[in-house]
């Protein structure tokens, strides 16, 4: 069994946790691999970037998972997130439970659930998102005019600071801070959430995963995918991605328990 390790030096100083995890993987009779960018720090460990492996362990937070999810989605490799950050909505275990989680992973004592992804298309480019695709204004002050359509039907003209199209997973990310609803990650849908719209009739909308959203931007704005600016926003098409991302599920708290932990402030015990 080959298990990939995806470290995050910002959370794991000197990569101490990653090194310990690699040693533990060997002790359990599996083969560790480290993400290709860290080959120099782990000269005696195999690397992975495009090869077939059995699972990936992400060490960090939700941002670390966003950095590796596309590999897991495109290669159908289950992803186990270990929370070393702050919120960690997407993670399956804390650092405290890592050893036990690893044992379950090696023994195959886990389930896999799949999270829907979305794709943004503009100017012949495609950008895959786990959380969201956003239009964000560049200038401070006036809102930007946008035209939003679902399929061939015009939803409306909007003047706002931006617009968010999120997956169910992204409902607890940027969309949530903008007043969007919380949606179960088991759902398949897209959430449309305007940012500070200059209209009392602009409200968040939940649509079918089969529908496509087109946003035409008239002002100076950026296309932002999972928190990263990828291009100036012009005319963006957002739709359900042909891939989904497999996540490892153990016996950690469920989604609604995590909401209490992360948003209400209940202490993490898993």
C-alpha cells in the first residue's frame, strides 16, 4: 500500500510531523510517498505527483487540502485531512488522532465519500474548485455591475462588491461569511451568493447541479478560484465538474457536529 504525505511547512515547522508520519507508515508495513515539491527534504522517500497511490494524507488545514484535492480528484485517490490549522472543516481528524487514523487507513477500516466540485470557464481556460468561484471587485468604493444568467434565462442585473458561486463544500467557506446558507456536503447543488448587493431583492439562491451559471462583468474585477486570483473577470461560466473528490471517512464527528465545533466553539476531541 502506498500512502502519500502532503506537508505544509507553515503548520509543520521543520516538517517534524511529516517525518514522524513517514516513519509510522513504514512501521505499519506501508510505503510512504511525499509530494514532489518536498523531494529535497525527504531524499530517501519516494515522491508522488502523477502516479497511482492508495491514499493521501494532508497535514495542515482546509487550505492544505485545497492545494492537493485536484490530484486526488483526477486520480480517484481518497484524501485524509489532518487538522493542524485553525478551522479545519474539511479535515477528518486532529493531530491527536493521527496515529489511530493511520492504522485504520492502512487496515482499510474506513469509508469513502465524494464531494462535488465545480468548474469555472473563461477565455478557453478551465479552473476546478472545491469550495467556490468568486468575482471580486478590484477597486475600493463603488460596486461593479454584473449580469447573472442560469442557463439561457437571465436571473438579473446586479450591482455588488462581487458574486460567489460555491459547491456544497464551499457553503461553510466564503459563501457563509457573505450570508449564504449552510448545505450538507452530501448534497449536489450550487449556491449563488451576491456580495453586498445594492438591492434588497438580491438574495442567495440554491440551484440544481445540472444548471450552468454565466456571470458577465462590466467593471474592474478579478476571477477568484478557491481564494486564488486566476484572471481578470470578464464572462465566466460556472458548472458542475466532471470529477468529484473522494474523502476518507472514519468515526470522527459528523458534519453537523463539526458545525458546532467550528462555528459555536465547542472543543475539539477527535
